[in-house]
C-alpha cells in the first residue's frame, strides 16, 4: 500500500510529459524500475531520508538511559553476588573467618540488605564473635527479613540468652 505525498521541494518537471509511467510526486518521466510505487531517483532518495518520528527518538533515548544505568550498577551487583556465594560456600565448609570477609564485602555494597546482614551476623556467631553477632543481628531483628533467616536469627538469640542466663 503506497501513499503519495508531496515533496517540500519537488524537482522541476519537464515541459512535455512522456507517455508511460511517471513519477507520482514530480511527474518526471524517468521512473525507477522494480518498485511498486513509481518514483524517480530524486524523489525516492528524498523519501528514504525522512527524519525519525519523535516517539521513536524518545523511546531510543529511554532504552539507552536504562542500559547505561544497568551498565553502571552491574559490576557492583555482580561483585556482591559473587561474594555472597563465596560466603555461603565458606560457611558450609565451616571457614567462618572467610565467610565474614565475604559477607562484609556484600554489606559494603548493599548495607540495607537484611539477608546479607543476617548472614554476616550468623557467620560472626558461628565464628565465635558473639558480641559482634549480637550487634549485627540486632539490626536484622528490627527489620523485615525472610522467614528462614528470621528463624535462624531467633535461634541465635535464644541460644545467647540461654548462655547468659537471661529469661
């Protein structure tokens, strides 16, 4: 479906119009072959150089901004996820000093993450640093945490209270 539209600056048309196909815009007798819409070379080049619509430019700019934002924050997120996984592996292997270092890396990037802070507190506790564990887990206890982590934190607090003789 081809639409005919007028050029802003149409080429000058010849004085005599030749029989046969003519350009839809400028009525030029020299039409490019192989196209459904009969246009001359000049009119076809002008039509192909139309500017992009404003909506497309806006969408491209928004997508580019989103990509730049994601690209800026991706290294931090990747580093935090690698450190979190390394901390979990160290915790499973009972290397709590290494787990503490890895979880500290995660909490340096995401200090408000209750799961990372809870894992740091649990690593402190299992590594024998009870005072640091109570401080860190006290922060987590006040904030909303997932059920599984909250149960582990509550178990640590019950055990600390039992050791201290507090009811």
